[in-house]
């Protein structure tokens, strides 16, 4: 019954998470793209508008890894932690889909490819809805397997196979791997965790995935540090990165504010929710990975340099000050 109660509490946050991860990401992408086009133009950098939107799509997803430990240490309400975590999980998938669609448009425009609206819409639908469908199917199969087994060793391996197999199959089918894995994970983490796992299995499963998470993130940030050594240190690139920091924060503030104001018709929020979600929306590995996925060219060097500047500011400055910001805010459910 406790597991079902936790599921219900998480279900209450699905509307805020869905709005922040969809409307919020799309709006942030558009705002960052438009403002950065003006910044690049003012600095004399030749960055086409479509690449500015591409930058908006890769910098809009948030990364909860650096901030979740702080949130738990200061004792924030579970509802806020769920919003930040759930939004980051889903906006990774939405951001990757937007990035792939815009990348297709950018590379197609360079080579005279098909840029028809129906082509873009079809690509978006295939990535997003295909990922959701695949995630539901894979999650249901794994759920049925977990229901018939009572051995934590095998159940942990099933979840590992679910993640790796779903992501690999999504790539082969040209679906969104992040969305597919997140949907499958939500199915297993909610209904599977409450109805198909024993308490012992849940304990071992949590321990295993926490360890995997820590290892992979340590490797990721080591690679990020190595990549910094080969970044071009052009004066204009560094200046663009410095200017991009308040631009991205402003876009985050506007997108979160509008999303929360829409949700106020159905939910009650404290006055500090926008401030915490804005400053707590750290950028991390997903933004760097997408920036490095931009095809080689002058635009890639600019976007990678600006992305690294924002990620470093986000992790160092925002990550070290979000705890103090939360402590000064009333600790009530939001």
C-alpha cells in the first residue's frame, strides 16, 4: 500500500512535469534561438538562424544530477524534487527530438534537401510518438517478466536489458531512444515497482542503478573536462558564451513562468516555485553531448564553446548556490 501511495503522489505531478517538459522546452528553444541570433550577429559571428534554434534545443534540457543531492540535503518537499527530476527526464527526450528535427532541417538546407513542413512534422511524430509506443511495449514486456520472477539477481538483469535493448532498438527504428527508455522506466518504476517487486528486490535495484548512475556521470564529466582542453579559445566565442548565460537564464525564467501560470488554474504553487525551478534548472551532460553531435564546421566550434561556458556556469555557480536559495524559501509543498 505504501508503494501505491508513492505512485499516486507522483501521478499528481504528471501535469506540471508534462507542461514544463514540452511547452517549456519548445518555448525556451524559440526564445534562446531568437536572442542568440541577435547576439551572434552583434558579435560578427556567422551563425545562421536555424543553427541558433539548434543551439536553443540543445541548451534547453536540464540535468538534475548536480542538484538532486542538494535538494535532498536541504529537505525540500518531495513534490518539488519530483517536478525537477521528472521534468529533466522528459525534457531530455523532447530536447533530443527537437535537436534531431532541427539538425535535419539545418543539414537539409545546406544540401538542398526536402524542407517541407510535412517532412519535419513526420520526423517529429516518428521520433516522439514512436519512442512512447516502443517504451510502453518494452516496459509492459519487462513488467510481465518481473511479475513471474522472485529473484533480485534476475530482476536487476531484466531492468538492465530493458534499458540497453530499448535504446538500441529505438535507434534502429529511428525512434527517440531517451523518450522510449524514460517511458519504459516510468512504467517499471511505478507499477512494476509497486506490484511486481518484493521489498528486497527494490532495495537491490535502487542500489544497483544508483551505482551505475554515479559511475556513468563521473566518466561523463571526465570526458567533458578533457574536451575543454581542445576547445578553440577565440575572443568572440568566449564573449558569446558570457552573454549567452543571462540569455539562457532569461529564457528559462520566461518558459517556466508561463508554464506555471497556465497550471495555476488547476494547481496551487508558492510564489517561490518559479525562482527555484529557474535557478535549479542546471545544464549538464546532455547539452554537451548534443553540441558535440553537430556536424563539423565553423558553427560547431561556436556552439560547442558557448555550450561549455553555460554548462560550467550552471554547475559551478548555480549548483553551489541553489541550496542557499532553497533555504531562504519557505519549506512548504509546491
